[in-house]
C-alpha cells in the first residue's frame, strides 16, 4: 500500500496535510481525503510555498521563515531562518534511491537561492529531522532582485531561475555556480515563472496571460526559417489568453517520455506534449507537436478540450506520476495517464480535488471517461495559497504516540 500526501498553506498562515491511501484504485466515486495534521499558527502571514517529501512537510511564507513539520508526530519541528525576504519557492530534489542526503532549494525576495542539505542515511526521511539536522551548504546570490521562480532539471545537474532583475539564469549544480545568463527581453520579456518538463527536454515560460514551450535539447528542426529569432527557433509554440489565467500551466505528459505510448505508436506517428492550465473555473488542455516524421503542426498548439471544476477559479494544479505498483497493476495508470491534483476557490471555501486523467484513447477531457474523479476535500473559511502533493510508501508513516504538542486537539477545532 502507498500514500499520497497533499500539503497546503493558507492566506492566514495555516499549514495542513491530507492523505489518500491506495491498494487498488476505486473509480466508483471520489473518496474523501483523510486529515493528518493542521497547524493554524504555523506562520504570521500568508504561506507562499510548501514542499513534501516522505514524512516531512516544509512551508515558506512572507514572514521570511521556513517551517518544518513531521507527519509522524504531527508536530512542528522548528524553523530554518536565513532569508530576509518572502520565501517564493521550496523544491526538493528527486534523490537517487537510498541516497544518504536530502537536498532542498529555497528562493526568496532577497535575491538568494539557498541549497539546504539534511542527512538521510536510510534513504527515506522517516525520522524527525529537526532544524539542527539541516545545513545551508550554499547561498547563490547572483540575482540583483527578488527571485520569482526556480525549476530543477530532472538530471539534478542544473537549475533555472527567473528574477525581478529581468534575467534568466542557468546554474550548474555540480559546481554550484552560474553557467549561463541572459536578459529576459532577449528571451521572454516579462515572463514571471518557469517549469521544466519531466523529460528535461522542454521548458515552460509563463506570463500572466500567456505561456511558451521552449526546446532545451538544442535540436533545430529542418523546416525552421533561417530568419527566425533565437526564441522562435527553439519554441514549440505560444498560447495567448484574452485575460490572465488563474493558475499557472503545468506539463501533463510528453509522448517521448511514455514507453507505453511509444510501443503502441508507429515511428512515423506525430508526437505530442500536453499542458494543463486553469482559466477561471475551466481546466483547459493544450496539445503541442514535438516531433515525428509526419508532424507538420510545429508551432501551432491547439486547445483540445475544457472541463469545468467546482468553485469560481482554479488556483493550483499539480500533475503527479503514478507509483510503479499502480502502473504495474492498473491499466488505467499506464501510458498517457497521470494523477491531477487541483485546488479551486470561491468566497468561503477552497476545494481540493484529485482526478485520473487518461489520454491513451483520446486527447479530450471527457468526465467519467478520460477524466475521472478520485478524491475530494472541501476546506471551509480558508483560502489556500500553496499546494504540494507527493507519493510515499505507507511505512514512512509510523503511528507514534502523540506528544503533548501534537496538533490533533487543534485539528478538531479547525474548520475543514
């Protein structure tokens, strides 16, 4: 059995975690998520980022503090204090199996990207890791303004960042130094955030009302116009909206990453990458052509479908790969299939929803067919401002005796 942990932060400074346990998938109807812990006084101001790994949840806030929580003991373990600005992003590196260390990146309005390291001798963060267990091993301070967004390449060899100083930078993580820098006006003038694809071959550059997909492999298609600009040469296409989107776009899948899709397709078939984005209450699916001998639609992303989610606006989307045990035993989890976690909001409630999105037979979001509700949870009288979802083995969560500082009593009085 395994567990999906969904961690959230709110506008009033609360941090809480929910769990979805699985043996096999029950698609007969959405399952109610199980509350694990809540700390209503985690931060003095709005939570801006959360990160989840094994039995730990970390949160960052505009109060400039990173808090550490244990899912085992359901307590706040302490704080990491180094930044002197709002914490904008927290990201764990995906470590090799049985790695002896765990690494966390934090980006802040102080212009610093910090790298934190924690000893991890058994390959899982299953023991309570107090702040004294964490060491800030490097502070990257080349940006001259607040760091808006960071993205870690899946190889763990490089990091991408965008800053208020209007630069896009690439960092060599093996040497801990800058490898490349370019002014955003020469690449993506006005871009506010970025994300890297699961294969590491593509990058999304995001504006409030637009996003571009960029080729990171450096392979220039044969049909490229020799007069094209550098950004056009390496672009798979751009999507423009009439109004700002309510959630940032996220990669859903790439055909050159899915072995099942590759095995089923002829070599001449076109390959696609799929991106999800929230526009008010509508979830939109876009398709980008990324290769294949018969592909002729490069640079022409298309909107395949939309579905309406509960609430007035979609605030957060996270696409999570299925764990290997489900891929091996559940056909619905193979190929172009992912778990989508969505947060939508309205005046007095935030809605957390999980969906099976399976695009093996179609590239259209069809409720009940390719778009199946898996779990649900409503959080009343709280506005969610940060989301993180991650799978972990069930044995990462040991039922320890509750300490006198446990948040269970607080959880009973907190409105979910």
